[in-house]
C-alpha cells in the first residue's frame, strides 16, 4: 500500500506516521495542496490523508484535482475542524472519509478496514 500524508505541520505528519506505522505501507509526505497534487501523480497512492487548511491551495481543492486525475484514489480528510460545511465540501470534492485530528487513532482502523475489503 502507498500512503501520502499531506499536512503543513511536520508534527502532525509525524503523529500520523506513528499511528499507522504497523500498517505495511510505503509512506510519502508533503506540506501543501500543490505538492499533494504533484506527488499523487508521481506516486499514485492508494490512500491520501489530507489536511484542509494549508497555504495557497486547500485540501478540498487538492482533493478535487487529485480525484479528477486519479478517481480510484481514496482520500481521507484529516482536520481539526469538525464542521458540517467542511464535511459537505470534502464529500463533494470526492473524499471518502473525514477524521478529526482529536481522533487520529481512527486512521489505523480506516486504513486496515478498507484494505481488507
């Protein structure tokens, strides 16, 4: 499995890597929506764990572009904002999951559940 972690905080990226370390995967990471679009084209990840608020391109816009290029890629929005509007926007952009950062432990379950299906 190839996973791309996208968050402008290295601390958050490191936390996510720590949580999913037991999953056999090649993990790539980047800090912006623009980088996520480019890396997804190069690495073709099965999963992208995407923050929403980052620099000039939001995670929602990056999700939209990635799903346009790679429609089978699974994208989980990982954000600190548990907001109905963000959930709606994420779903409309093509994200298949929405995880609040206070519940990062759910990532391992999400990735292993989807992998076994």
